[in-house]
C-alpha cells in the first residue's frame, strides 16, 4: 500500500506544480477599450463598415442579419426601432437606449475576434435577437 500512497502523493504534487505554473505563466488579460456610442446624426466612419438594422414592432417577425467585419475595422451599426428598449452588442458595447420610432448608431472598433450577438431588451422585458457581428482575424 505504501507504493500506492507514494504514487498518489507524487501525482498530486505534480498536479499542484502544473496548476501553479499555469497560473503564474498565463498572460495578463488585455483591457478592452470602451466602445463609443454616438447618436445617428454623426457621420459614418471614414474607413470602415456601416450596417443598418430595423427593429420590428412587438409581435412582428424580426429579420436577423449577420454582419462580417475584419479585426480593427471601425464599425457603425445604425438601428431604426419600432420599439422602446435597450440595445446590447454582447462583449463589445455597453447598453444603449432606443425609443419607439427612434434611431441611434452604435460605433466601435472591432478589437476582438469572434461572434457577438446584437439584441434588444424591450420595455416589456422581451428579448429580441436582431443580428450577429462576426469579427474575423486580419
């Protein structure tokens, strides 16, 4: 039995060393610059990608788009809404309010690669998927 205890102790020690090494060697997380959110009266980016999303009225079918951009692109998404609520592009921008029959523009730099959902949280606590932004690596 002492061989089993010795093997178990050795395995546990190696596991602890590996875990400690991982935590000490892993890179520090990069701070993401905050996205800028501006009203739709601002001009489109000089070089970049521009898209438009129309938010359907409550109870109507919602078209869902996929917008593809390249990392480091300047992106503008103009949102024209028939509902009052809060827009969110998960992992990219903060919440942005939009009024019924209102319009706003989300502007951001496509820093991180991946697929990010854009949706609207309605004032009636509804959740409407509007689009996805796919940011491809350079």
